[in-house]
C-alpha cells in the first residue's frame, strides 16, 4: 500500500498564518531549508548588534520588499528544526495586520526564494517528518473549526496524541497475536507454545471492547463538532413552546391556551454549557381536522426521525396523579412518540409540575427512561433540565461506555468500524476451527485498519484528501 512517508519536496514554503482580512497582527510563516536565508534577505534588524538571528527570540526590524523598500516595522523570529511544528527550519514575520500589508510581506518572501504553500502543507510536513501522527494532524484543523468547548476538548486530546497512542496499543496487541499464529502455523509438530483458541478469543474480545468504546465516543465528538438536533414532541398544549422559550431565555415561540397554536416546526440554536444545540418545537401530535395543522403534524413526525434526542413533553396538569400511577401510557401522543423514536435517545419531561407534582414519580409507565420535572412558565427546574439534556446528549452507547476524551472523527470512526468487522469475523473463524493461516488474513486487515488512524498504513490519496481540507496557512 502506497504511503507518503518521505517528504515529496525539499523546498521552502511560505503562507499567511492569520485569518483573511485586517487585524492587529498578521503573521507570515516560512518553513524549509532556506527559511533563515529568506528571512535574512527580507528583514533588517533595528539593532546593529544582531548579526545572526538568535533562535527562538523575537527581533524588531524593518520588512523590505524585493526592491529594497521598507514595508513595515515588524517582529521576526527564527526557529531551527527539528524541534518545530514542521520539523524543519521555520521563520515567522509578525507585521501589522492590514490585508494588503500582510499580502505584500508574503510576496516578498516568495520573491526572495520561498514558494506559496499549498493547503495543509505545513501540517503535512509535520506528519511526514514525524512531528505528529495523522490523527494529530487532523486535530489541528478540528481545533481551528471547533464551535464549542466540548469540541475543543476532544480536538485537543487528539492533538495530544491520546487517540493515536490508544490505537497503536491495540495494534501492538494484534501484532502479538500474529506472532502466536505464525508459531502455530510454522511449527505445527514442534513443542512450541502457541496460543489456544480460547485464549486467542479472550484477547480478541478485549481488543473489540476497546474499539467499541472508541466508537462510542464518535457520536459525542460529532455532536460536539456539529451540534445536536433536539426535537420537542408531545400532545397539544403540553407546553413545548413554553419549554422552548424557557431554554432559550426569551420569548421566541408564540404561546396561547388555544390547542394547535403551533402549526409548523420552529428551530432555534442555543448553547448548553458550551454544547451547541438546535432546538425544534413541533406541532402537537393529534388527529387534526384542519389542513394546515395536518401538514404541521406530518412535519412533526418527520422531525422525530432526524433527531439526535427527542424530548417527550407531558402535560402534567392533565395527566395528574392517575396518569403517573398508571402501568400503561395514558397519553396517545406520548404513545406515538415512544413508538416512533426507536433507538434515538429519549428524555421524558413532566411539565407543569407547579400545578401537579405526582406522588408517583417518575411515572410507572416510563420505566427506566430518563425523566425530569419542570415548569416551563415559572422557570422551575429549567436549569436542571438543561444540564440533563446535555448529559443525555453526551452519554455513552448501551454497548460500551466511551473512553473519556477519546472521540474519533468520521474518517477515524470508519476505519475503526472496518477493523471491528474484521475482528468479529476473525473470532467467528477461530471458534469455527478455521486454520490459523487462513485466520491471519483477517488479523492483518484489522491491524492495517488500526494503522490508518495514525497514518501508518494510509494510502497517498487518503492523505491528499485529508490535507486538502486544511487552510493554506496550516
């Protein structure tokens, strides 16, 4: 399998490292064997004592263009490799942040011997030069695009190498299994200790559990990165619109005592302690007679199928003590929601608890589902509800709790799923008594997939696709 483990080019690159537009400071970054030479040609230190750039020190001076004319009073720093981001010699010029000025500084660097960097080329050089694995390189872009504190945490843990280290540990366990299989295949008649099928399955079970835990974190990472779709559903007049307003902290949805006031879904975005959430208020579920309300109810049912979390809002004032003590759900709309959600996470909210807080709580028919009480109109327990919403959204899967902070992205999740599928097939083959030399094929594939997380066995086209999504200055 072709990999990009050696630098494709040994030239010097330059790019603007700060966002487009005007700002207080603009940074032009230069990386490569001629970084110091380019810097010396385009930057004149103010102090006559500076004859050679002291590594890792900021120097004040004038940036000059290719005609020798001064562009700006700026700061410059030279950082020798290999202990730099790219592993190469790196120079940076920190000028004032005018859009034209920063572009002029970049053009000077290019005129004096650098080349315009491609998208993600700095990070790719860091990967190629062994300064970071592929999961860390991806984390650079994810940190830049992080929309929430949770996304920052997951991205930073990947940047710190935690995910790459864990997958390499699992790959090493598979390498030990491979060695044991080779012993059994190469020396079948010798007194060489090989791994029995039962012991082999025990190791496979351990590795598969660890992979499932990593995959359990992928849903959390996706929600932290992209936000979660939370759908408020239930009967008419249950208080869904009031609950939306309470969570938003402002009057966004129209609230009346007239059943069927909400005739179409309404979406608003909010943050739950740093977690981005799209709240969707839907029309009450019932057999509507009016055409417009019928369309709204149909859309409500469609929204249920696309939710990351469904909040079933109950009208506590209408259900009362009898509804809470019942063994079967007494609310037709609630019954419909419970049937429709399937495997989608569900949170049951007993609204209007200021009117009726039942003696039996949570209601018997809710079973083991998460339930909380709230009064949307009086803001009672609304903060507790928001905390519960966040906890349910970031909760683990039923199969395995996610490893804290180890949340693979979509690409990493895909290769982990492929590895898990091969391991499950391998275990089935071992239990069925298949020869070890046949089983080793699946083991090799699983190890290769795990290696793709860190880039050990990633095809060049995969690397090209990943780094093409980066910004030019990173």
